[in-house]
C-alpha cells in the first residue's frame, strides 16, 4: 500500500461520531491489505448497481454514463497499478469510493445509495470464489489428465496392491492410478455442485433489511451472472456457508493430494524403487550429492495441514455469531484466499510431477506376486469347488506358513507338497497361481481386470473433459 496523502481520509461512516477512531482501532479494523483482491468484483457489482440506480430514477442518464465511465477508468487504473489503496483506506470498499470521488466529486457519493458494505462484501466474495473455483477445476482436470496418461502408458503393468501398507493382492498399476482420478473427479464435481449454491446474489439486501429504493435485486443478480437473488436479506448478509463449504472442498482436495504425494514418496524410495521422478520435479541435498528428493510430493502432503487449518479456523469464527452481520466476518476472507492460492500453486506442480515420472515396469511387475498376494485367489478358487470359505481360508493360511518355512512362493510348491498341506490342493489350483490369472479373474464391475480398467479409462477421460469444459463456461 502507498502512504496516505494530505487529503483527509475517506470513511464510509463517521457522521454520528465527534472524533475519529483511535489508532489502535484503526489498525485493528483495516483489511485492505488482503481484501484488495476483491476490487475487480466490487467494481463489477458497482456497475450493476449504477444501472439499477438509473432504472430507479435516482440517476440521470448523464450521471449514469459519467458513473460507468469513471468505474471503467478506475478499473483500468487498479489493473495497471496506477491506483492503489493507501494506508488510510480501511478496506477495498473505502479505497474504491475514494477513487470514484477523485474522478467524479460529489456525484461519486451517489453510488452508495441502497447498498451497504454488508451486502457488497458478501457479493464480492461470491463473485471472486465462483471465478476462482473454475480455475481450480481447470487445474484438477489437468491433474486428472496427467494420471490418465500414465495409466494408459502402463495399462498392463501389474503391481502389488496394499492394505495396511502390506502386500495384499495383485492389481494393475493403472487401476491404482485411476483410484486417484476418481477422488479428484469427485473433488471437481463437488466444486461444480458448490457453484449451484453459491450462485445466489446478496446484492440489494443492504445492511440487513433490504432497500426501500425501487430497484429489483433479481435484475442485479442477472447482470452479475447469478442464477437468482436471495429471498431473505438477513440470511444474505450473514451467510458464509458458501465460504465454509469451499474451504471444506479445498481441504478435501488437500487430503487427496497428500495421499497421492505419500504414494509418490514411497514409490520413489530405494525400498520400493517403482518410479524415477523427473529432474524438473525433484531437488537435491546440500550435503549428500547422491540424493534426489521428492519435494513436490512432500510439499503437496504438507499443504494439506494448511488447508485443513483454514477450514477449522473459519468454522470456529462462524460458530455462535448472532444474526446478522458481525465484524468477526472480516476473518472469512484470508482462509478462503489462502486456500485458493494454495491449490492454484500445488495442483499444477503435482500434475507436472505425475505426467513426467518414469515407471520401472519390469521391477514392479516382478514384485506383484511377492508376499503371497495370490493367496486370496487360491482361497476363492477352492470356494468355487465347494469348499466353505472358512475352511479354504485356513487351508491357504497353512500353505502360506509352509511356504515361509521352506522359503518358497505359492506358485513354486510342487504337487506332492500341496497334497500334504490339504487334499483340496490338487494340481489344478495352479491355474490361479499366476498374476495374470488373478487379474483376469477380477472381472466384475469395478474390478482390476484389464477390460474393467479400460472401461474406467474411457469414462474418466470423458469426465475430465467435462470438467475442463465447465471451467471455461
């Protein structure tokens, strides 16, 4: 911010007061250092309000045109940096009114009729978020596409699937990548659904009771791209559900990014050795020359805490506030802005990391059956032959113990030893003791069989395209 000049400060209140605010109050009240980013949206709403005042007969045609011209000029000055808030400006609304008064003199003061900072800021924040949510969905679509690309490139590569971070059953690597795509697709759909509830305009609610001036809030809503106007002015100025819901959606995206980041950290470790991160998305060590660190994945994991913290802080702020507007709501913007900034920073980096890593396919495939991951398939094969699952489970458990004692894998046990463990383990059980057979057997809806994964790929490609298209709508 620039320093205030010699002119008296612009305040949107004060007529009832004999003296100005104490310095401590002024410093506590100021929010322009973070709400200035709402300036383009406040000016957009001011244009709509100008036209509403003209329609209500409160501005002449000449005054309307002068007002709109000054707002356009102020908008351009804000964008090119020739107009900036000063240290004396309390908030974005105060700064912009000062800019308007500088351009129009007393005429600029007419714009305030019929509206309050209460309905202004509620409108501005909705406009800002609806705009930036589309940017976030666009970045989510890019991440979905990056994951889909890796899934297509490695469609037939088998890996061990995990529960409790222990080898469980073989799955296709593409199937695991698509599990992440499903999560991010839900995130994108959640934001699209959020937009329906956010598309309600508070403008016209005034301070809390609506306006006695003859203009229609529904027309204001239409001009600003909202689906409708609020039907309760008190709810309009106090509602921050849209902000809290956005912060929840952002926090959940952070959780999904953190889970993906953790898997990247594991996959790129010496112990796993599944992938090689591209040099462009890794860093080195200041002391150990051999190190290649998965910093993007770690930062994505770390940012989740920031997003969760913002949500928690906002919910705590909103808890117990009486109707309608309270100054506590000044605290709603920073967690929202931080969530937007964080996601727009992290999502492209993770998409780049995903799209460029190299999979060590042969090494990964060789471990797909390690850790007796075919045991479940063997037990289910016995069930298909009429053995109760409880008994089949116990038989295969005994076989696993036998293999551990003799240091062999399931598929390496000879026919005689199979019979010694159980007479149900006849030579035909070998047909399910292959990774490819285990994958093909999981052919029901949602399974890891190649045919089912191919169906997922097609459906998720179409969904990612929908998300990208919505983001630009």
